[in-house]
C-alpha cells in the first residue's frame, strides 16, 4: 500500500538522519576531546555529551588520554533518535576559553576548537553524506 510505503520511507529517512547526526557528533567530539590541550586531563574529561539539554556544570574528573571521555560521547550520541532535538557537547571548565585562545604550553594556536570542527567536517567520508534517493519508476 502507498501509505505503508510512505510511512516506511519516513521511518528510514528519520533513522538515516539520526545516524548521520550521531556519527558527525562522534567524529567532531572525538577530535575535540583528543586535541584538547592537557596538563592533568581535566579539560578533556569535561567535554560532556548530552541529548537535548546541555550539561551546564563542571565535573571533578581527569582523563589524560581522552579515551574514557570519547567512550562517554559514543554512548550518549549513539542513543540519539528522531525523538531528540540535539546532541550537545559542552565544556564548562573556567579556563576552556583561555585554552581556545592559545594560553597553553601544549597548544599555542588561537581558535583550535573552531579549526578542529571545520577540519573534521571537511574530512568526513562520503558515506556520512546523504545520498539522493534511487529512482523508483
């Protein structure tokens, strides 16, 4: 039936969009986490993923290598569905803006957050992009 086919197409489209957004968030977030300048790993640990509502607090944790924080991001972004409005990745350490302005012995580049986001999006593989629908008729 036509109504059933349209409903199935809509469900597939919503699922594909959710997967696209989830994969994109993981790619950008992982790159941000792993490239955050580190001394103790506190700034890395404070990239906090959430769905719909951003986390507005700082946590008392360190993640020098970044792997645990990336795992949290993957788990949270993997839950994203068409029922959600957004995937958020916030960092509320008081000095994150200073790090982004280049005030770090490990990272002297101004605007590294913006550059990492841009570079990651540019490098996304083609399968992240939505393909045009196949001709049915």
